[in-house]
C-alpha cells in the first residue's frame, strides 16, 4: 500500500510561498470575536461584582483577555505554520510537565490552589493559567505531525500510537479531575484519523467498544453509589449523572441538591421564549434564580434568557459557520500537517461547544465544560485565539505549485 502524497519535499519547499488575504480564516476569526462579545455581555448580566469590585469588573477583565487573545492570534499568523513541526514534541513535553506539576501535592497553594477539590490552575499573580488548555493544542499538533506521512494507522495496531498521544494528556487531566476537558481528546483524534484516511470500520469498532466500556462504568458507578461506594467515578461525577437520570425519569426529589443547577438553567432557558428579555430584567432573573456558574459553565442559559430562541440559534449558527469555514480551509490545504491541524482544532472547538450546550439543555451531565470564546476565563479565551490564529495561518497560505493531494492511496481498497 503506497501513498501518492510522497513527493520531493525539498523541491516543493524551494517553490515560492503563496499567501492570500482572501481566505476562510477571516470567517473563523469574525465568528470568534462575535461569540466573545456575546459572552462579555452575558457575563455582565450573570456575574454580580464581588466585594470591593466595581460593576462589570468580570466583563471588563474578559475584555482585556479578548485583546490579549487577538494579539496572540495575530502573532500566530506571522511565521509559516510548518516551522512548528520540529518543535511539537518538545511543546508536548513541556505541557505534560505542567500537567504533572499541578498534581504534585507538595506544591505550595499560592502556586497551585485547589478549587472544589480540583488542581487545575497555576497562579501567575495577576491571573490563573490552566495547562489543560494548552494540552488541547499540543495534542492536535503532535497528532498532525505524527500522521502526516504515515499510513500505519490504517491498521488496528497502527491506531495505538496516535491513541497514546491523546490518552496520556487525557489521563493526567482526568486525575485533576477535569472530566469535561478530557472528553474532548478522543472525538478530536477520531476526526483527524478520518481526515487522514483511517478505515472507518476500525474506528467504528473501537468507538463501539469504548462506548460499551463507558456504559458499564456508569452502570457500576450508579449501582455502587446507592450503597455509598464510589470505586471508579468521584461522588460529584456520579451525582451529575444521577441528575440527568432523575430528569429523564421525572423524579423531582433532588431538585434542591444535585439537580439544582440543571433545573435553574432550564428554567432560565424556558423563560427566554422567542426574543428574550431586556438586559435589566434578564439580570434580575438570573441573579434571583441563583444559577451557579452563570458566567462560566452555564452561560448559554444566560444568553438564551437574554436573547431567547433567536439568541440560542444565533450562537449555534456562529459555531456551525466557524466549523464549516475551518473545514473549508482544511479542504483547500494540500499540506497534510496543515490540513490535519485545522481539522483537529475545529473538532476540538465544535465538540466543546456541543457538550456545553447539551449540558445546559439537560441532555448531558454537567461536566464543568466552558463554552468556547463565550465563558469567562483568560486561559480558555487566549488558548481559543491561538487556535484561531493557527487556522488563519494555514488558511492564508495557499498550496505550493505541484503539491499533490494529501492522504490518497494507490491501493484499490482505500475506502
């Protein structure tokens, strides 16, 4: 089985670079900015000022992070993206070191302060930094670099190395614990493998085994929780799953404890109706509903309360447009590293948005997953704009002349 994309790279690299100002990366950038501005407005509604803070302080800080994100995105566009290839493994090594660092119990709390039992953040003084946000980007870059000129992943055994690339940071993030972020790695890996030409029946079979394993873990955890035992999942994770089960069964006995956050989010969403409420009325409804994490995990409920069904579909439409533009840029890129990088980053953003919106709508357990570009958080926003910058970097650089199509196979059983 011989890949047709093997060509004279030295000759190709000597060809003149082709850069254009008209590319789909602008659509991705525009969508990310609009989503960020919607999020800043929603934060102003959802987050009351802390003691000693001025009104709108949280939204003001997020606006500063938006400016930082745009600067970082511009910086990510300057040099050709292919200069990253020799550095992707060292970058992954640094990121994994940071993920291990936050888990070390002897690290002083002024550097790594646990929050609600989770160790995810490194204090930088003026803000907190979350290494798992960089881990998402590093995993995509390393996977794209690994897959670009190989075809061994078209066998079951060949799927093991890319799976390890995803599962090592995923496992460290699970230990923090941060189930929400950990859930992003495997769908992203699957999308990149599909784009690279992996056999679908291999991926479907592997996904089926994984789904069966996850269902078994959840079933055992729920059964053991009734006996007060938590051998696999943590108590708060089991409670969030139980809250969804309660909602499906119509069991309202736990609405004041484990089902409170989900129930309040659904009430605010339903209250928004078609066009939502004025800013002042929405602010009052959100604050008197005592919605936990309204500026963060549950910000989609705040947006729907403010702008109604129109706002909900607008946000979903912006994510859809962003993903479509990114995939269009990937299709136009003949360089395998560039194409896979865009696919991975787009899938990471789309999966995160889908999980967050689903948990706000009560379709999935609440996992602590933020809404990309919209939820409060400097690390998340800046990391998101690094992704946007990389997508624009690849989209603005047209394929060099005589560069053959990526991921095509001479074998007749390529499909």
